[in-house]
C-alpha cells in the first residue's frame, strides 16, 4: 500500500529536484495549495500509467460481489463490473479449470469466435470480452459456460481508478515512480512550465515501458 501522503511526497521531491537543477521556482510557499493540486491530478496520473504500462499492475482490488448472470443465448456469463474498473488482472469462474487474465473488445475477431459454440475457448483456456450493456455499464462476457454448469464468481482481481485519500495498492517500484513523474508533468503544465512537463512525461513513459 502506497499512501496518498507518500505519493504527494514523491511528487514534491521531484519538483524540488527540478527547481534545484533549472533555477526555476516550481514549489510555492503555499504548501497546502500545492498539495491540493497534486491530489487533484493523481487520478489522471495513475490512469495514465495503467493504460500505458508494458507490464505489471497499479492499484489492484479484489472482489466477488459483482453481478453474474448466465446468458444462455451466447453461452457465456455476463459480469457487471465495478464503476472504478480499469483493467482485468484475473477472473475465475467456479466452473473453469483456470483463470482468465486478458480481455478482448466487443466486436473484435475474438468476440466473434467466442459466440460460436464450436470455436469458443474451453474451460482450461477461458476468454473474456469487454463491452457495455444497454444501460452503458461496462461488462465482461466470460466464456465458456455450459447449460448444466453451477456458476459463481470465484475470484475477480482488477486495476481500479484512483480514489482521493486511498493511495494505491500493488505496483512495482518503477510504476509507482511513473505515477509520481506523470503527476509532476501534469502539475508543470498547470504551472505553465512546458519544458519541465516534457521532461517528467518522458521519464514517466520510459518507466511504463520498464526502461
């Protein structure tokens, strides 16, 4: 668990180092105001890392309380995802032999394959299709499910959006640094310091690529 206070401290440290190197003032005397800006930008910084990282996880949550409904027409199970869902880490249904770790978008070739009962994945290699329902809620349709299966959600781990005050769970050191660098980049844009923003953005992107 990386608390919000630790994240704020990491961002402030980066800003302080940049000020020392460039001779420009990035940290104001109004500490509370600066921390308020950092807090407001952390959700965007965490989401950037989640969507751009080559591997690893950031801000992981686990639950089995999602709505699970069998769709006998398509031969899968529809899982209604939490509102803070960003990416799947692992989903395991009780009727499967193993968990699914990746998703494919609705309308993709893989989606078409899963809708075909002769071609779809087996219980030892399940598949999940990510889309939205008629109420515009994000859902996963998980395959396969047979008519006689006793279906329940055994395990669901996902990357979640950042909530103010909670900090982040999961994530290796490089990805935590990437969050701090990206937040610093966003703050420099707010402070109209484009050169510093570009430098921080470059470091964040490199860390997301494990470089």
